[in-house]
C-alpha cells in the first residue's frame, strides 16, 4: 500500500465501504438514525499471523474448549469439581447463566459447545492471551469472511505475495455439523434470530444464505405434539435442528423468562423428547461468564491434567471479597465490565476517570458486587490503520472461531475477526463503535491442505425448500411498496414534464384537476386525495417529505426495510441496487424553503432515480435469485399494487367525465383530461398502438381494465398473480385463485363500449357504469386479505383427525 498516494488510498477506502454496503454487511450501534444501519468498517491493511505465532493460539484455544466442554457436562451432571472443593460454588451455581432446566437435558451430540469463539489480546508481557470467552454464541464469523471477500475485491493484487489460508468454506462446515445432529437424511435446519432489531442481523442473514437455511424468529415456529414446526406458505413443516443466535433466557418462556417474545413456547420439552436439537446446547452460556475467567487454569488442570497453553488476561470477580478489595484500592488502573456483553462501565478508554465516575462505580460495585469483573486497562496491542488516507495507530484485539467435529475435536478456523478502535471510539468492540481488519493466517511453504472429509454429494434430488410465511410477507410488501414508489414517481415526473411544456390556459385548467384527482392516497386506496400538487412545493413534499405518509421516500424506505428483514433471501446483486437507492436518498436533505426551480430540479432527479432503480431491482432479482415462493410473493405484491393503483385511478378520473351534464364542447375537454390521465399511468403511447384513434372513455376503460397485454391492465396484473399463486401448494391456493379468476372473467365479459354509450344520456346508466368500476375495485382490494389470511398470517386450526405434518392453515 505504500506505493499509493493519499488520494488513491482515500478512493480505495471509499470503494471498500461501498463494497461492504453492497454485500449488506452492517452493524447497528444506534437505533436513532432514520436511515438504518451503518456499514461494517474494514481497514485496508490486514492483520497477518505467521505460522509460528498462529500454532500456539490454535492449540491453546482448542485446549480451553475441551476443558470447558467437560466442565459444562460435569456442572449439569454430577458436579464433581464443586464437590471436591476445587472451585467456589457461588460464581458457578450462582451465575445468572447457570440454567437449572439444562440439568438432565441431553445436549445435541452429547456436547454443549459446537460453534465457539474467544477474544485474544496482547498481554503486558507481549504474549497473546485469552481476553473473553464467546464459547456459547460466537458472533463475527460472517464479518471475518466478508472482510476477506471485500478486500479481495478492492485490492486483489495484495494477495499474490502471500500464501493465505482460505476461510470461505466455513459456513459449509457449519452446515454439515448441524445436519449431523438429526437422524433424518434431509433434516430441516433453521437459524433462530431475534430479528432485524439485532445489531448483527446481517451476520445471521449472511450465514443462513451461505448455509442455504432459513432465518427464523420465534414467531415463525410453534410446538405441536412435542415437535417444532415452521410456518410456511404451504403449511407446517417439521424442524429437526435449530442453530440458536439468541440467549438461553429468551428461548422458551415456559422454561425461562416468561416475558420473552423471542423464543418458542414448549421448545425445552421438545429437546427433552429428542425431537429437535438446539445448537449450542442450552446451558452453554455459563462458559462465557467472565467470573469464571480467573478459574480457567484450575478447570484446565482438573479436566485435562495439563497446564494452560494460553494465559488469560488478569480478571478479578467482584463477588469475591479479597479480589474486590484489591481492585477498589487501585480502581483507576482497571476496566470494569459486566459478566457478559461488551458494555464497559468504567475505564477502558485510555483517559483518567473523573472523581464522580470513580465514586459512582464504587457505589455500584458495593451494591451488587457479583455483577462485575475488573481487567487491566490498556491491554490491547497497537496496530496501524488508514484514516483519511494516512496511517494512524489504533488498538486491536482478535476473535478466533472453532467448530466441534463428530469425534470431539475442534477445528479452529484459519482466520479471525480482528477488531480495531476508530477515530470515533477508543474501544475495539464493534458494539461500542469499533471497526475491523481482515485477518490472514499464513501457511508454511510446504503446507498441504488435508483431504476433504465431507460426505459425498447425494445423487437424489433435494426437495424444494419451503418459504416461511414471514419471508413471503416481507417479499410481498417489498413488491407493493416498490410498485407504489415507482407509480407515484412516474406520476410526479410526468407532471414536472407537463409543467415545462407550452400549454395554453385552457389546457392547464383541464390538466391540473386530473393530477390531484387520480393521485392515489396510497395508504387508503379508494378515497379522494386532498393534496394539491399543482405547485413545485407540493410535488417536492410528496417526493421527499418523511412526514408525508404517502411520499415516495416513505415507500422506498418501507420497501428497503422489508428487504433488509429477509436479507438472507436477497441476492447480493439485487440488494446492492435497492441499498444504493436508499443511500442516494440518504444524501438528499429535505429543504422545502428553496426556489421553485430548485424544488422542481430535486423532484425530477429523485423521481428519475426511483423509476430507473425499481425495474433494475426486479430485473436483477429475477436474474440472480431463486424463483421460489418468496420471490413469487414479491411479484404478487408488485402486480396487486399495480392493479389497485390502476383501478383507483380509473374510478377517480371517470366519475367527473361520466357525470358531465352535457356533451357540448365536452369531447375536446375529455380528450385532454384522458390524455393527461394516460400519461400519468405511462400508457398514452400504448393506447395509441392498440386503438390508433382519438382518446375516448370507452377504449380507455377497455385498455386499463381488460387488455391482456397492456402493462397496467388490471386483468393482466391479476392473471400474473394467478400464475404465481398456482405454484404454491397450500390449502388457500384454490380459494384465492378461484376468486381472482372469477373477477377476471367478470371484467372480460363487461362491454365497456356499450356501458359508456348508454351512460351518455341516461342517469341510471351513468350510475351503473360507475358502480361497475367500484365493484371491480373493491374486489381487487379484497385480494389483499385473501392472500394475507391464506398465506401470510398464521391462524392455525387443528382438529383431532389432523396430523401436524399436514396442512393446518385456516382456509
């Protein structure tokens, strides 16, 4: 990197950040930002471990995992280490992470620790040692992999000079381990997440996508007959293995915290019955309690009869009176932490604490001493990173990861998540604002990769993976909101274009009521909009005002939010399109007090961006994503929203045209209005290609209600929905499809020309024509409820004859 100028390094930094955004790598440290999550930070300079430095880390980490695995089996079994008086009872059985419900509960594969991590830092003597345990819930594996992928994209030439060991197959190894816990040759494996509210939700999505398994939340699962089932659009599907990324205390409100909304009621009973395996095992979080860090050497010696290979960072548990008095006498030299998590209550930032901070932490420790540990300040080594194109010194530590093999050995991944402090924070923890580096583990020149130990590929055809109802619902709203934003952007863009044209006063008088009349109040379809968007300020507000419920920006944000909630199902290429759209809006400030010219310019640019990005997203997704049930519901949402907007627009524009009192001088006025109307729906040129005649009411009705090839035709949109719904094997499929086909037939059998001709002079015929459109619009709106109740919502009805594996949705 030394050969690059400062400006070139800045460009590489920007490319690296943009790559992280495109990959969907985020870490949320604040819920106050209206535009969502910050991108994951990765430095351009990698951390390099040479073989002679990596080997003791690998062996020491493996040794600790073996010892703590035996420790957990003992503590949830006979408790011999406590009976022998080799460990104090209070920090073990008194720990908030000790789960009595785990006693006698058989863990998957007869082991508690399967996917584990440990934080490593530089000790005062210069050696690398253990800082924290993340044995039960190793967070950061995806960031380790994505750092490598992003750096390889941005500066691939740097890899040519080093023999870096690969880590790309880590998720595949994890999947094979998870599948091994079921006797079923094709088990259903899911990743249980707390949802988009989690700071590391993008990691959950990345790992699930790389493993090919669904991300689920507690509400996606239910227990029937002592077995766990996932709610899909096709009914209930049994789950055999759960990779849990939530804490034990939230897993089952019937066994742990009763106020938990994240877990699955009855899950522990299913584990007792052996119908499901939960990884890591319940009770494993005890190994992460920082109060046990000073006891680690005794645990290793007792269970393995070995001396620790890796020393640990000096840690003092405040629940022990001697350790507490020692720390309180020199508290300015220590960092005070909780028993888990990354929050630091005192010190650790390299600055001398104030007297008030010192007194506050003293009081807190004395009130609840068992909730705190102390570690020396400034334990992290210094490293070099790039900031603003310059090299600067930062603090760093590393998180190593390991996977348990069927023979009880642990494979340590040849890489790590190296965490670094940033300009904004002196802390390395990502939760506290820290960043990261790619971590290279170099191999010996004569190193040979071991032969593949994976099972051979099966020749049988894998069954298609079911789509959870939550995923289908999120995709459904992605489609609806993007179509909503696109339609509105098209309308506003057309209006801006018309304003630039040379229209006479009569034409303007006729055009402008059309704009405000058909502009759909999209949150309440079927009602009349009261907005006046004849002014640049009104159109600007409807485009960029976050407080406007029907604005373009609100629809875009809702679409992106729904896509982000199912990130594991969205391809990186499709996500890069929609996230770039959000990022562009993020850089545009809402400034309504500008000149009309500036307001119009901003409005046009934003609307052009939306109308360009929306079809790009759909086209990219179709080319890069599975055409499964999830994506089908995205298209269903898109087409249904288009049908609703079209039907609402037709109803709105036809009411004043049909009810005009006389035909005198009305034909010309009607043509002007209908011409503006078709332009707003992007259908004027299509009308002329189909009818090759002057614009009249009857052909417009025929085009937008019934034409089989017009893009905005209601029947074409509904037929597209029917085609996609037919592929969904669900008890609700036939009911929904039949209802749509009946409406399609009713529209097709409607003679719009005859109705329009009769309505010219007869009041009853006028009302009949308007009522027909109201009827069709109402029935189109009802399809949302049919889809929601039949595929997306979970109104489970069971009867004694029903088997849980059969379809159990309400129909």
